[in-house]
């Protein structure tokens, strides 16, 4: 990745494109723009951006189809930026392959934080050994040695707790749907058992968070799933 990450914005609203162009350039990103889905796919192939911001309500092709098309050949992070607020839209996009989903209106600082988290996660995935140890403040998670320490003291986790935590760490910064987590940790027969996640996430927060009632690490994406905040990494 270059020192100035390249971002492709696929958005038909000229005011939003202007806002993103000005705001993201101020943070040091290089920007390319497309106002249609077809042109967005073309630019993604020719410019090879480090990350793509994709609207779903495009004038020529639905953004979901653009996402499917991109995922046939690209593994670059894709953040959905859409006015669609239904949980089904969010879950559907994430399950197809989006890395994150923000609804309009949105804050530039939050978008930049999520961009940086997605870029970090992608960079780490290109280095197989780099994701084996996760650190955030006083917390250290060693996935190879299966050891978790908080404040220098070992934290005892059950096998399921560790498996759930491992999945979140491996996808640090990415929103994981309930279906994804349940399938990965418990198996495909348990995709409807959301209460499993609530119980085990509560337990993990009790063991890992400074204030379990106000988690800073294990974050809830309401109605969608969970993500591990890796901004401190």
C-alpha cells in the first residue's frame, strides 16, 4: 500500500462526492470518483484502489450487483455508504462481501476511522504471521499460543469463548453478522441461535473490557452483529 492510499468513491450524488473528495483528501487520501456502477467497476479494475466506498442506490446498476461483480475478482476492502437503513439490506451486503456498512447521513471522522481499520485489516491479512498477536492497551491475545492476558494476568476463557474471540480478532475492524459468527463458531445448524452470541459476548466483555457496560473493544452493530475495534492497534 502506498503512503497515500487510493480510494474509489462510487456515488451518484454530486454533493456527497464533493464532500468526500474534500474531506478525504484533507486526511491524505487520493480519490477517484464514479457516478455509475459500470464506471465504478471499470475504475476499480484500471486504478486498483486500496479501498472502495460504494453507494447502493446507483442510477444504472443496483449497488448490490456492483458489490457482487467486484467480489468475483477483488479482495480490496469495500465500505457501503447508503441511505438504505433496513437491517436486511445491511446484513445482505455484509454477507455478500462488504467489509463495513455506514448509513447516510454520516460523520466524516467515523468514516475515516472505519477506512483506516479496513486498510489495516487488509494489510495484516497479506502478512499471515502478523495477525497472530493482537494488542490493545493492557490486553494481549496470542492466537497461536491460545493465551489471553489483561494487565499482565492470564485470562481464562472457555473453548467457545476463545473460538468466538479468535473469529473477531481475525476480522478485526470488520462487522461480522450474527449468521457469520454463529456459523463459524457453532456451525451452520445454529444460524438462528442469536441468544448464544448474547450470552458469550456478555461473558467476554466481563473478562476483557475495562467497563463491560460501556465496551470499547467488543462492539455491537445493532441488529447486524459485532466487530472488534482495532483502532488502537
